[in-house]
C-alpha cells in the first residue's frame, strides 16, 4: 500500500488485488505482476495510464528482438497487460490492434514403458512417489504437490484434483501401485503434523476465503499437504508457524538427474510422465473421451495430440523399406 495515508494503492498492489478478486492462481499473479513491472521499466517508468496500444506493441516487439522469447511467453505478457488495462485501469487499449503471436504446435515428449520404468527406478523417496502419481494418475507436477490428505480416497481408488488448470476440479484414478507408498507417506506426515501441533504450529494455507469461514481447519489433519515442505515459515502478522507443500524445483531436479542416469536421449521432464500416462492409456484401447476426463482437458482436441505419438511407427503405416 501507499505510504501516504488515504492515498490509493500503488499500481502493483492494485494489480494483485484485481488478480485475487478474479481468483487466479498465485503463479499467475506473480507472472502478471512481473510483466507489468517490466513494461513500466521499459516505458521509462511512465504510468501505464499514460501509455497506449502502440507502446504495448513496442514492448512486445522488444521482447522478441532482444530476448528471443517464445510465442507462449509473449502471449502471457500480452495477457498480463490486457488484464492491467481492462481490470485495473478500466479501459481498453485503443484502436490499434494487438496481434497475438502464433503458437507453434509441438508433439509432446512421451516415454516408452521401459523408459518410464528406468526413470522411476532412478528416483527415490518423495520424488519417486510424485513421479508415480504423475504417471499413474496423469497429474501435473503442481497438482501432485498440492494434494491434501482429504483428496485421497483409498476405498474407491480415486484422487480428487482441486482447482487444477483452469480452476477446475476433477477425479482421476489412484493407481494400486502407489497405495502402499502413499499410506507410508501419510503415516510419516501424520507424525510430522503431530510434532508441529505440539510446538504450537501445524498450520497450512486454506483455499480461497475458507480460512476466514473456518480458521480452525488450518490445523486439521485432513487439510495437511501429502508432500509438505521440510521447513516451516513464520507468518509475522499472526505469529503462526505454517508449512507449505514441497517446492516443485526439488522434484524437477530429481527427475532431471534420473533421466540422465537412465541414459535417455529424450528431453524428458516431469510433464513427460503425464504425456506418457495419456499415450499409454490410448495404446491400451481406452476411449479418448475417458482420457480427456482423466486429464481434465476442456476440449477433446487437446487430447487428440496423443494420437499422433502412439507407439505405432508413423500412424500405423509400415515403411516400404521393411518389405525389401
């Protein structure tokens, strides 16, 4: 907030308030605020209300010329500035059209079944269990790390993914191969939670406005993260000790090392487990609509990309060289 009593909030504070009002994710908030900050600096610290569509065009062009940014990154920068003008400043950019960069269509990196076994075999502990969930349930990395105790249903063999991409909930399967390790993980974090509570902590962040409606729930067992961070942090305003979920970089580093240890030449990442989950289900004959629901895709066209990477050797066509 501004240091002057009664003055309106500063621009970035207004931006954060508007983003939270629209219930965008924390990662989107940080990305959008970062782009607005860069835009203001690029424009000589002039206030965006003084700038026009042509200034936005020049900023985006400079990102390409100087930074060599991808189309998706340019698109994110444009979305952040459109949000700024529409939701914070209350006006459209103007008559000058802003053209969104074309998004290149790339095939996902999919691991074969043996490659999945090799990578998972090179992982240990929590990173291996997270990898199993990404491959066995089709979870994104952050979806796996944000799982709470209440989201696991061993009786039905289901996982409820809360506020996934697009702020949508969905249900996917809980692989039987993960059950024993998950139960062991829950037992470990239960003991950790009990120690935190004994020391006056045991708090986690609750979604949306739920922390105001039911503040005591922040210490309840069912709301704890399945993969908590090793360290707690102190919230100065309340004096409470909180524990966040494990940071995604810890798993990303472990998977990168495992891919190298497995000797793979593919540029596989954590997301490759999710790609492999979808592709292997289609190989096993499951309906594409079912796979779409499990992945949480809004449009089946997004899921169709996996039909192009099925293990069929070029759309199932036999090469003429194999008939010589």
